[in-house]
C-alpha cells in the first residue's frame, strides 16, 4: 500500500513553492553582482528538492528509490558545481583589447 500525504502537507509545500517562485522573480530583478546566479541556483535546488521529496513521494519510497534519486541529485550538484566554477572564473582571464 502506498503512502498518502496529508492535504495540509501538500498545501504547505505548494505555498512554499509559491514563495520560492516569488523569490526567484525578486532575485532576477536584483543586482547582486556575482551572487545572482548562486542565489538563483539555491532557490531552484530548494524547489526541486521539495518537488522530488513530497510531490514525487520519494520521501516515503523504498530505500532503493531514495538512493537512486539521491545519486541523481548528487550528479546534478556536480554539474552545478562545474557550471559555477566556469561562471565565476570568467573574469580571471584578461581579454585582449579591454
């Protein structure tokens, strides 16, 4: 038998996702310099975790499903890390003519 999440939890997660969506819009309009992308990524990863854990019910799934989802999320983190490394090192090299 599968787990059924209470409606109150689903509504709370939905409200959190809406707040995080507003945060995404606000971060996109703020000028935080180099921190725009990292802050936006933190908000996006938080939203992804909420969707994966609650709406996809990975939180209540068997251990193998949790490990598989965790490994996928780990590789997503590695890709984000390499993206951030590239993004933050762009200004370290001088461009000819500037």
